[in-house]
C-alpha cells in the first residue's frame, strides 16, 4: 500500500487473505453514530472490549487507501500516477468543451 508501484489487485488479495481467519476490528465509539445521534453499531458498548484493537489503525488505513484508489486502477493493477490523473482530467475536460 505504501509502495507507489504496488499492484492494487495483489494488495487487496493479500489484505483479504490476512483477514480471512481473523476477527476484524470494529468501529470505535462515536464512529457508528448516524446524523441523528443514534448508535448504529450492532453490539453493546460492554461487548466492544472483546473486539481486537491491535491492527485497527492499519485496517482502517488500508480500507481508506482501497476506497481512494479504486477508480485509479489500470487494467494491469497499477495505480495511476499524479501526472496520469492530470492528463486524463485534461483530456476529459477538452472532450467536454469540444462537444
């Protein structure tokens, strides 16, 4: 994930394999609140201590990376560079203007 040359599909596959036989970290207190202040978590607060917290930061960090980059993946699994993103944006902008 921290390697700019990482293959997106391999990283997601490795992540899924790592967590396939482990209990996933749950949301922290307050993260499960909806806009009305209702707790949307499916467990009671006293049960929250039973969930693993050791890898919670890394788990959330990877999910954030996965979500951020899912639309930037090329067919070979590499992630677009900033230059490619800007080039693609300029091309789309020019295509829209010429229509």
